[in-house]
C-alpha cells in the first residue's frame, strides 16, 4: 500500500521555519501466515481505531506482508481474515507517537465466522525501531505536577536528558524544558520540536515558538539518538508532540490552580529579618471539550487556558526634594560634598580672559527665581512623589522607595477538527495561539509609568490531508 501524505501548514509565529516531517503518526506492519508458517497472500487486514471507529483497510502482498502507515496515535484493533480461515482479532494495540508496530498474525483453518482473540504485547510493538527514545504518555502529561504547565518540561523525565538553564531559547525560561536541556550530550539549542509533524522552533535561537496547552497534548516522544533521517535538521534530540483529537465519546475538562500569598507562610529568612511576607497571586484556569460532530466521521477538540499572575515589584529612585521643587538648590551637593552650582544660561558671554571660551553667572544663592521656572516644569514637578526615605551619601540619592505589582497575563487556545472524507482520504486541521502580556505597576503616575511592557504573541496552524491510492 502506498500512502501519500500532503501537509500544508503555517507556523505563523515570529520565528517559524517550514518543515514536512510527519513523525507523530504511527505505522502497523506485519506478516500473515497459517499454523504451519506458510505465508497467506491477499488476506484482508482492517485496523480500527477503537475510540473513533475509523478503519484503515489493506491486504497482504504476495509475500504475506501488510503495511499501514500514517495512523494517529491511539488504541487499535487489528482484524485479519481470509476465506477458509478463522478470523484473527488482535486487540489493545496501543500506537504511540512515531511508532512502527510489528505484528505477527497466524490464521487457523476454520470458518470465517469463528474468531481467535489475541491481545497485543509490548514485545510485539518494538520490533521495527532502531532509535532510542521514550514516550511521555497522556497520563503523565496530565497528572504530573508542573509549575507553569509547560508540557515540554516533562522531557526532563526521559533518560539521557540533562536539564540546564545555561542555554535558553526564544520564549523559554523554565529550567528543564526540551529547548533548555542537553539531550545525550548535544547542545540545548540544537534540539528539535515538532507539533503534529510541523516545526515549532525559532530560526535564530531554536527556542520553541509555540507551546500547545497541556490539556491539548495527547502524548509526545523524546528521541534521544539514532533517530530517522526525517529529523535531520536537529543535531541534539527530537521532541515529537501529538495533539489530541475528538472521539465518538464526549470528554470535557475544567480546571483552576490557585497560588496566593494569603495561603502561604512567610519564609524563615523574612521572619529572621522582620520582613513581611511578599505579595504573590497566580491563577491558572481553563476548560476544554472534545467529541463528535458526525459519528465515526467528524471530530473536534478545543481548549482555552488562562494565567493571571501578580508578583512583587519595587522601585528605588531619586526624586526632587521639597526645596528643589521650588528651584532652591542651595543644599544640593555632588557625591564629593561640593555644591552643585546652577548657572543662568541667559548670562552666557565670551570669556575675556580666554579667547574662544564662554562664561556665565550662577544664580544668586544657587536659587532659580520662580518667574524663571518654565510652566511645563511647574506642571510636571507635582507628579513626583515626596521623598520617603533618607538619601544616600552627600548627594542624597535613592531617597524614594515604592512597592508595586508585576503583572503577567497569558491566554492560550487550541482547536482541532478531524474529518474522514472517504475511506481513502482523511483531513484534519488545527489552529492554536498564545498571547502573553507583562507589565509593572509601581508608582501608578506619569512620573513613574510602567517600567516594562511586553507582548509575545504566537500563532500556529496546520492542515494535513492523507490519501491512500492503493489498494
């Protein structure tokens, strides 16, 4: 059976190269023989996804071999029959990301209406792979605690992965995620990240351009070495993510994770130094739903996830003193204790004692007359707060301190639709995005506006059509 898979995808993030790898799909291959070991050609093989009831059909060739590629990860049942033989039904065949599962089917002489039930084993599933890696299955993705809920942080649980913060890619700053980990000795920035076969790396720093919400991840596989040539753009490891799709059963999720300083004790260091407990609030919430649009034919899955975080932020600055606001600089000293002399620019004139140079006169008493203060300055000065702490040194710098809040708001969304056009043509598309906004609110006035304001939007889309032409 020859299968052509056409992937049209656009990773619409700031850094988004194109790729055509489709390694998240699985394959089932094997041989069919009778009880004596003789091959059986032209045997009908049906591979059914037990969650969606979508069936892939093929037949064995003259050598008794069959091959069914491009199957979404999931739980399958393989049914084999041939006239004059009892039907063989292999159940509980779990196909994981990028797996090529090999099964050996033995047909016994008998009526087709009779069936032989066989349960798949792990030994049967590992016969075709030469690569080293490990699948992080859905249960671990969903149930293991994750600060920040980044599914790629679970790459650190795979043997051969060494978490490090020494190398960080665009948009990633969590120690242990795949783009900040060394895999089997490779550099962190040499790792590859694929989402449903589409590249998700930045072109400059190889950071992950878009992270799928954790509830939308079906499972992912970390390839550590000797992986297939289709992953040739990576010199480190490969993280191959497969997203969730809907099934014939309705599944939903709603969640809220709360962290708040009112529920926390103060630290031992703070108590020892008589420092009050710091402000911190973090809410991670969301909901998702998946199911059928048309039974056995069209399925969907959608998820939204939001994060609202407030953490302490502070500013230590120098503000004008009460005398300086009035134009009186008679007590304004430099760091060495000498008076900072304020000169009247309107008295500028040539220096008779030194040709080519200029001189000017200082304001009497080092005070600027109120009539000489510009109206704009008069309006701006009140926005500066009053000094609230003793200044440092002779110049009395850092005489103002204020505590505020650093705000980080994030919104992530993901949606996927799978549609079975015919038995030989299957289409799916997905779209996801993330919006992150960071700002600080310290003084809440024009004199001290938000010190940082950043936004890091990301969008990712993919369309895939899988067509089988023979048999």
